[in-house]
C-alpha cells in the first residue's frame, strides 16, 4: 500500500477550472448589483415618504388628543304614536370627542340637547327604527343635531327657534342625508341601549 500513489490529474484542462471561477465571480457580481439596486430603490422610497410625511405633517397632521366619551344621562324615553306595534322607545346615548371644550359645551347645553333629541325621537315610528338602516340614519341625524348645537354654542351663535326647526324637519321622517352632514367637534354618537317595547 505504501507503493500506491495518489494520482493527480495534472493535465486537467484549465477551461473547466476557469469556467467555474468565472461563474462564481459572475454570480457574486449579480448579487452585489441586486443588493445595491434594492438598497437604492428602497432608500429612495423611504426618504421620499419621510419627506412627504414631514411636509404634510407640518400642514395638516397634528397629534390627535385622546378620545373622550360622555354619556347623555338620563336615558331618552319617548312614546310611539297610536296604532304602533310597540308603545315606547328608550335610548341611552354616548358621544365621543377629542375636544375638551366640546365636552364642556355638551354639559352646559344639556337641556337644549335633550329637548332637540326628544323632539327628533318622538317624530319617529317603530317601522323606521326596526331596520338597521333606520337606526344608522337616526345615529347620523343625532350626530348632526348635537354637532349643530355644540358648534353654535362654542362660536356664540343663537339657537334656531322651534318654527325654524319645524320647517327643516319634514314630519320627523328619517332621511339618510349624507350631503347634509354637519361638521363639528363631536365625532360619533353611540347607542349604548336601544329598547323598543
């Protein structure tokens, strides 16, 4: 066994070794170029988005204040008209806002809010409120009513008279009036209880 020699093929063509080395170098170059391209592309997108967010943040975006909820207690109870399947509606409402002054206005003008909400609720029928769409339309009307009162109170405007309100409320029917959305500090109105009996 000592006489056995390890045979090395010294005469192997160099083209196979050279091809393998070139192939490895080419793969490494492609990977490096792909990495650099991805880094430039992603770096540009993040730089653009950070520039856009800082530019738009200065103009329109502020840090939002925490959301506050206020329950309008006691609950609202109204009778349905004669011939209805049920006799009364009892609703608990909560409002949400990020504006502390709006909460103060809701507390200050609570009698006005209760009056307008009761007038709105008393003009409704069981048939209108028995469907989800009717409840959502009522929710939007309540939001508009509350925002109108709170906005007017915060800006010192006089409340409309009952005659003005009657002209605007066509016999209490719920209408999904998205175009008539009243902008204001109250973000949403929630039904925390909705009982019809």
